[in-house]
C-alpha cells in the first residue's frame, strides 16, 4: 500500500467500520425476518387445520364437563325411582 492509501484508510476507518456494522445489522435483520415469516406460516397452517385447531363449538360438544353428566345421571335415577314406585302401587 502506498502512503496515500494508508492515510486514506486511517482517516476513513470509521466509514469502513460503519459499513461493516450496517451490513451485519442488515444480515441479522434479514435472518430474524425470515424466522418470523416461518413462524407466521406455521400459525396460519395451525389455524386452518381442523385436526390441530378444533373450533370452540366442537370443543363444547366433545368436552362436556363431568359435573353436568353426573347431574343428568342423578336426575335420570330419580325419575326411574319415581316410575318404579308408581308401577308398584
């Protein structure tokens, strides 16, 4: 390198460092943006797939609380007892 080139680099080293920093930031931003887009695609797939994401109305039909079932069974037992009592008379 010539003396002029060395002096130019000494005087403008900050510009080169800034360029490297900007390139690094741009690369990291691109990588993170790609990851975010992949995550969004996975969420869209999950939202549209009925097997993965069951609608709320279907959940209510499938997952009936046990307390409700127990109370219905108890009511049926009492009704059957009343019917039996009336039949015995």
